C-alpha cells in the first residue's frame, strides 16, 4: 500500500493508536496493521490537509524515514496529542507550520520538521 493510500485510506477510529518511546513512533490501526519509524531514521514530519472537513478527519500527520517511505496518522488517533508534545521537542520543529496546517481547509502539505543533514 502506498503512502497516499495510507493517508487518504485511513480514517481515525477509536481503535487507531499512535504511541512513542525512546526508540521511535508506532502507529497501530484497527485492522491490526502496525507501522513503525525509529527516531534515528526519521527525516521529515509533516501535516497533510484535505478539503474534506469538517465531517471527516482531514488532517494527517506524516512520518517519512530515510528511505523515503512513511506512514500517515489521522490527527484524531488516540495518542496524537501526546506525540505532538514529543515532536515539538525535535530541534527546529516549526510550530508555525502546525498552526497554518490546522487552519487550512485546502489540499496542502506543511513540513513541520526536517532532519538536518538528511540523506
């Protein structure tokens, strides 16, 4: 399944959960699928918005690793608020990009963080 399919094919449910620890971020979907990215391999954090809200979750957090692969987490997923606080501790995290994304009602991408010296 491609990244865009993950993003637009995943709607938050009470069974979607995102968690993190010292090693990385884990997204567990209701269907049992688990996706993981290690902090050491994370190269970009972004937010994708759509023009489909407010009836559906139209904000997705995107995590991209050093291979260019990644996954998207619907903003209403359980644990996302706690993860946001952790993301804000990343060096150079752009809170202004988050603010702009949350106010967007269009199809757009907002880059909130990029690893310096990323491959």
